[in-house]
């Protein structure tokens, strides 16, 4: 399973560099793979690219929040969870995450 993620990561990195550098879905997928693999800074880079192009996309905002949270950056995590709630007010995962960010 880990090897499959590594292969997918490599293929996406190549595709985004050489074929479709502005692909929102490609950056979103790559960011998700980085997140799963614990590469949080790389995840933020890919997800921020996707979010900046399509800020109305809930998935990129939510994944960005998770990446920041895992890096320990509660301020940025909260900011992106709030963006999720602005787009999707009934998102229970974002509501719970914000509540958990406050001791």
C-alpha cells in the first residue's frame, strides 16, 4: 500500500510538472497523498495551490486545515476550518475540529 502511494505521488508530481501544472484536482490529490504520508509541508504547498485557484472548494480548505493542524499550527488550522464552515455551515467535522483546537 505504501509503495502504491509512492508510485502515485511520483506520477502526479511528474504530471503536474510536465503535463497539467494548473490542475486543481491534481494538486488536491497530490496534497492528500502527502498528507497521508506525513509530508505536511508538501501537502500545504499542493493544497494551497488548489485552494488559491478554487477557493470555493471545500475539500482543499478542509485538507489544508488538517495539514496545518498536524504541523501544530492551530491558528492556520482554525482559519481553514472556518473557511470550510463558511462554505458548508453544517460541516460537523470542521465544527468538532475547531472545538478541539481550543483547550
